[in-house]
């Protein structure tokens, strides 16, 4: 049979024991145990650790007093340990009965020892183990030393021990408790069924909630009969393949909170004691088994593969040995399957001290030869579910698929440990791949997983093992990383964005750090729980490290922008080494990117700095995480010592120590009436910095942005710094004493940042009146002058950004000088040639505006401004109705308030525009009002609207029924998000939602909100007493804390509501204080 369609079995290998138990360890080796070296039943003698890469066995002596034969064994999530619980009473003279012994195998050392945190509460032989996402372990079923089946499960916490779940006692397990088939579902509960009928002869499907003392609920009944010799395996998130007592195959789906069944195949004959193994591609291998009990005569050596995509069954090649009772099968990291054991039982006809590996067809090319495989060069050893991380492969362009399979733990026709998930990913720069790990709800529970990267020919890599850590366990730092806290972790992290004043290992130029929790909007903490946010207002974040002189270091980190889609906000990151920029990053999308650079140590305290690029938005920025700096392993390169050209001169950098500032031979113009016209500070400015004060000057926003000479090509024309004038910095001013009616000459230098000459301009004001506006239209520095007249008091000189200047991209002002003019004082009373005319400048005082003889056109009070594609426009309305006209469909654009709330930003495929005092946006397909006199705003289906109310009664009108929509608070709690089948909208300052069938208030003066039957409401209360009124009796409802612990969920049947900051639930028959719910 061709290998490319049927796969192949390798040579039969001798095995030191019968592999009754097989557990794949977190490094790919395999633990097997269950007999001695002659195949005699009993695990009190030896155990074996097999290395599939080298083919070597390490057979070790069991020095504990426990016969671990017919126990349960599985990796403890978050630990490098295997928990082995229960076993056989043979050493006590009671074979085939239970013990409560608990042992632990250290996967690093191979040592097996008694668990220091104690034994189980109950004795268990033939039990089942399930690992929970929080790292705890559940034990179900089994029988005690008297042969009684155990009805009460118990829970294990590493380092603490065992606790019985008395609230989850199940009488059916008390009847048929041997190796119940149990699985972790997608909401953290354990779904199981006994391997035999209970008192009513049916096999019930139960859901076990492990919280508290536990509880158990029946959620269904098997539509077929299953016994302990029928295999089962989880093959996808919430989906299990089960063989019935005949030849049928069934899929059990537990992903929706309930359970459903579908018959998916028929094998043509029974396969008692066969094994099921989930393969790297999500198919299931069924091998071994017998059509009659455990007999050799009816043993089936031909393996089959079931494909869940089409429920097909494909026959493969024959296995050499029979695999019957006490055989096992597990998937290995190279994508092959290890099939071992069988025998060591009174009704077994043969003992099999051997094993054989199956190579599936996906390992072969079209010619039947072993295919070239993709190679995963770098992958993390630990991740959290629901996070993103980066890997590097040998050919990033050839990656077509990524899957993860949980390490198996197989015994008695049941693989307790395995699972399977498809993994989203995105190709990055070079051969880097960003991997987006599924969440717990999507099937990625904590534990050790194998990650297979598939090429476009359908061939998988050898899988690295990745430990998915419990959510409450921090990820380990790279021991070679010389940085402290490269993952920007903080105490008590939240899922949202927050700011802190201190962070271990790092300093901030403005004394604050913006931290994004892993679940904040679409943020991805690529290592740990948090990432560092850097936007235009964040300043510089740096860390000083001690390096080896001449040593080359590898610097790596991840970076993603907060913006969705194209990087229209020009978000970027600068990376500096010893204050020199070594990289500027401006990703064109919001995906996580992995970046690598080389730096060289100076042998002192070197400084690594991250800061947003100058044009990065002040609120939207990027996220940095997983920063690693470590030696590249090469020898240090000799570096010359710094040479002092003049050892007599104590400061060789300054060739003339007598002059304190050799750069400026005449730093102060004595005739200048202004103080600090060159905007200098006592401390040297690095690149650009913001200061709350500046000698001689005032800022209307207490914010001065200073630029270092030479930074990004900007020249400080006097001294070492220049001052940026943009609309975010407000008005910069200085008062100066003048003589009445005397003229003064004002001169200054002004330069627009490269590439932004169309975005910047500056107004010069004297005593609040504009005397000059400068808009160079180019990026070259220029010198300007204007004459002003003194009042004889303290006159005020001011500079501000002119209309249309970008909020954070302006021009650089420097060398401001105000001197007495050469001309005589102005005559305060010039001769009026026409004293009858009070204003000789205006020959016709009757016309108030001679420039425009008819300024108002009563027939057309509408001002239309056309969008210019690919150009950013800053436009202010001038008419009664200003309309922005866009040549495009509304669905291709978005709009919402500007950051300061005074205007509207419109964005689309070619960029964005800023509008102020506009009343309407007109697209080709519809017009959208930006204001409403009566407070009524119409929902536009398929378009995301960001609206801010302006009246006391702002209403959002939706053409649909309330039951088809959902609504709740925005992430920052300041607004409301409304969503439905066609998209979502964001509302601020709105009082109600108007549906076609009802009106829903968003605020209530009384503090009481009415429940709407059949509609899920997400509500946030006011600062006062808030009550949720429900038209029903309390006995018909349930309520409890939300997952984040910050709110309350109220439910009845399938209907539920989420409440935050509410104080009371008001039912018809009673009121319940929410602060009593805990």
C-alpha cells in the first residue's frame, strides 16, 4: 500500500515493560509503566522513560511503596511534574483493589517520589484524572480496597493537597466507576459519563462544577451503550469521538454548555480494547482491538483513520502485534504514533513487551518518500491561552496551517489528556510568524501542548512543546535576558488599560507608564499579562544595563499598533541605544510584529530606550512587550579607548573652557527685551521632551515641547533647543515692559518639520491681536520679522498654532528677539483730513463691510467642501450648514469625535480628515447629520457611527426590534456600544435607544431601570442608588458575580443581563441588596 495514502508502520521495538500506561512528557519523552521487565502485572517494580529522538530507554526503579499499576497519571499544568494517583493494593495483599497513594514524577530528574502534600481522601483503582485550566486536578471514579466504586470525586491543588467534592457525589459512579470517560468542556466544567449503566440502566452524561464543594448536573443521556473496553478521545474543542459497544462511532459535542450526539461512522466490526489517538492534523487513528472480547483470534491489526471533516473512515496498513487490553497509543512530537503494550492480565493470551511507531501519510510526499519538513527555529517555552506570541521558521512564506495537540496520557482504551485546536496566525517580517493562541473557551486549556507548523504541501514540522500556563501562573523570564522585567509586568494586573507611576526595572521621562492588560480591546500581551503602551504623550521609557565592552547583544521585542487596519494614525516606535536611534518602526497594520536588532556594549551603563515617534497620535499608540537583551554568544570585539586630545584641558569636549558655551559665542543679545528667547533649559534635552515650565515663558496648558538641535534634521538656530508650536500646546507667551507708542522690531526663526509643510502654521499675537501669520509652505528654516507698538505697560507677546495645524505636528520656533525700533514713536493723534468722517480709512462708513458689499447669500446658506482623496484636510465650517462631500460609499468610511471633542474625524481607504463646525457628511449613497437640533440621530445600517449627544434628550433611532440588538458600556465606561447583525455603534451622552418596538432609556433620574424580557442588557449604574426592576419573583431567577468580579449577572433560563454599579435587584416579591451577593 502506498505510504503517501496509507502511511507505514516502523520496525517492532523491544520494550523494557508492557506499556499499560503511556504519558508524553513536556519535553517529548514518554513515560511508561505497569509491569516488571518480564511483563508481570504490577507497577511497584520499575518504570521507563523513552527518548524517541535517540531511541534510548532509561529504566528506573520504583523506590516508593506504591504499585502504580492501573492508576491515573497526567502532567500537572504549570509544573514540570506528573501526578500519579491511586494504584493497586497488591503490596498489601489485596490485588485489583484501590489505594489512596499519590506519587509525583519529576520530569527533569526522572525521580518518582511520594507526594509531599499528602494522599487522596479515597482509595482508587481504575480512576480517571482531568486537569483544570487553573492547574488543579480532578479525580473521578475508581474502586477502593473493598471493591466499592467511588461516587464522590476529589480535587487536587499542587502544594496543598486533596479535597473531596461532597456536593458532586454521583450514584452512577458508585455503580460503574471504572475509568469513567471525562473531559474538560469550554466553560471550565468537567463533562463525564460512566462506563456502564446506573440504577436505571441508562448512561447519563453529567456536568461537574468543581467550584466550592462541587456540584453535578445531568445534561443528557448516551443514545447508545458504552463500556470500559470502548475507546474515546477528544478530537476538537468540545468534541469527543466514542466507540459504542458495537461497531458504531459517535461524536459527542459538549461545546455549547449542553450535550448532543451524532453517529459519524461504522467500523464494520467491534474493536474492543482498541485505542484512539488524535493526530497532528485533527484526524483520529483507531488501532488494535478485538471483535470478540480480548481474544487473539479476533484481533484486528489493521488501523483505520477517521476524518471529522467528512466522517470518512480510511483503512491503513497492518500493525505487527495485537494491541488489546492494557495497550496504549500516543502521538509524539514528530507526528508519529507510538503504539505499545497489551497483556499482563488473567484473560490475556499473550504479553507484548514491544512497541511500534506509525508514520501517517502526511509525512510523505507524492512519490511515497519521506517529505522535507518545515522547521520551527524559535518558539516560546511558555504562553498563556488567548495571548499572542512569535515564532520563527525556516520559510515563513510556506506556512499554511498551525495546529496544537495536547500531550497524551493513555491507559485502558482511554486517552485522558489529549486535545486539539486549530491556531490562527499571521506571517510577519522575514520568517517570523505571529501566533494567536486560542482562548480557554476555544479549547486551549493549560498543560503541555505540541505545536505543529504545516507547509503548503500539507507536511508538518516536528513540534516544539509549549506549556500553556494556568492564567494565575506568571510566565518564566528568559534566564539569559540581562534586562529586568522585559515583559512589563506589574502587581495586580487588570485586563484593561491603566497607568502606574512605577515599574520594576524601567524609568519613564514623564513619570508614568501606560499598561495594557492582555484582554484590553484587541491588545496582545506576548509574554505575561501586560504590555507597555507608548503614544505621543507617553514620553520615553528606558532601562540602564551593565554590559561587556565590545560584546554584541541580541535585542528582540514585539510591537503592535492600537489602530485597526491601516496605520492611518501614523503610529510608530523609536528604539534607542545610548540615546542614538537604532530603529524606527511604523507597521502598516494592527498585527503583532516581532523585531530583532544587534547592539554593542560599551562596558559601562548602557541605556535602552523606547519612545513613540514624534508624529504618533497622543492617545492611540503601540504596544511593546517581551523585550529580551542577551549576548549573541560571540567574543567581544576590541574597542579603542576614548582619547583625550588635550589632557591639560579638564573638558576635552569643550575646546575653550573659558567660554561656557562654545557652540554659541554670544549666547545673550543684550538689546533683547525678552528673557530666554532661545528656549534653553538648565538640563540638556534629549531628542524631544515636554516640560511644565520654561524660564521667561508661560503656556496656557503648562506644556512646552522642546527639541534638541539636530533631532530629525531640525536646527536650533540659537542655542541647543527649539520650541515646537502645535495646537496641542496651546498659547506660548511672555510679558514685556514697553514705552507708550514706541515701535519695536520682533524677529524670530521658524521651521516646519520635514514632510509636513502643508500641516503647520503659526500666529504671532501682540496683546491678543494677530499681527502676523506664518505658513512657509516648505520645510526650510526661515527668518521672519514684524513691527509692533508698545502701550507703555506690560505688553504680551504670544505664539500659537494657526488654524489647520496638526494637533501634534507643528513648527519649530527659535531665536526670538524683541528690540527697540529705530523709528520715532507713533503719533497717537494723526491729522484727520476729513474730521466729519470718523474713519478716514473707510471712505464709506455707511457700509459696515466694504470688502464684501453683500456678505450673505440668503438663497444658499450652505457651504460644501469636497474631500480630496489621499490628502488630509483640516477644515473649519463657516456657514449655517457646512457639508463635507465624499466621493464614496458610507460603508467604506468611519467617523467620530476628535480627541478634544471639538470636531469630527473622518477616515477611510485613503486617509483621514478633521472637520470642525460641520453639520453633515454627504456620501454617494446617503447623507449623515453630525448635529441634531431635536436630539434625534438615525442609525445607518452597516456603518459604524461614533456619535456624541448635544441636548438633554439625545435619542439613537434604530430600525429594528430590541431583541435583535445588544447594548452595554464601552470599555472606558464613558459611553454605550450598541451592536446587532449589521455591526456596532458607539454613543456618548445619549439618553435613550429608540427601537421599532420600544424605547430603552440609557439614563434614569430615578435610579431604577426596568428589565426588558428577552433582551440582554448590559447596564452601568449612576453614582447614586441604582435598582434593577424585574417583573417576576426571585425564585424564578439566579444571580451571581461576573467573571471579572466587578458586576452581577442575573439570569432565568437562557435570558440574562449584566449589571455594573447597581445596588439592588427589585423583584415583584422581594428586593435583594447586591452588596450581599458575595
